[in-house]
């Protein structure tokens, strides 16, 4: 099974989009295996965005991500789930994202872009373990799986 981390960023939380975002992932057939609200600490933020740490806009990312709590979701699904999640989220810049995607329907910005979603199966596993301890993740069967995956 593939895992992915979704972070509903401060703009998504402040705009009241958390329920809508979760609904889209559930309707797609993805299983929530972990969910929590948190204030992100510097160490976690710097680890998560280490690939951007040397960019001139990194200070702005830190300020934005700490401006409000986040909602973290750990999602799980079968083969192709991470790709499907990326499709649901849409491209980084909301003004370039197609209608029907989370960013296309709710965003215009490149930086305040509603959500973070893992960009690969490998990063999904790493990111879920970065934000969730083992006892914050749940294993369970969903009866609808047979209808989703055939």
C-alpha cells in the first residue's frame, strides 16, 4: 500500500477548507490512517523543507507555515494512490491548476497553495513517519475497498 502525507496549510485552515479537502480524498477512495492538528516547530519545518532551505524565500515559507495550525493527514491507498493524490491536488501554482483540483478550485497563489502532498511513494513513506508516530497511525480494513480496487 502507498502512503502520502497531506498538510492542510494555514490558508486552507483559515479559509475553512479542511472538510472539503478531506472529503475529496475520501471520495476518491483513499483511507485516512492518521489525522491531527498541530503547530509546526522550527526543527520539523526545516527538516520537511530542507530542499528549500537555501532559497531566498525560505524565511517567508517558515513565517507562513507558522502563522496558523496545520492539519496533517496520513493517507493510504493501493498502487497509483500517490499519483492520484497529486492529480487531485493540482500543480503548485493555483492560477495554473485546472478546475476540479484542490488548488485550481481554491487557489491563485504559488506560495499560499492550500495543501502539501507527498510527491512520490518514497517521500510519502518518509513524510508520514516524519509527522506521525507509529501509535498515531491506524491499520484497519474498509469494506468499500473491494468496490474501489476491484
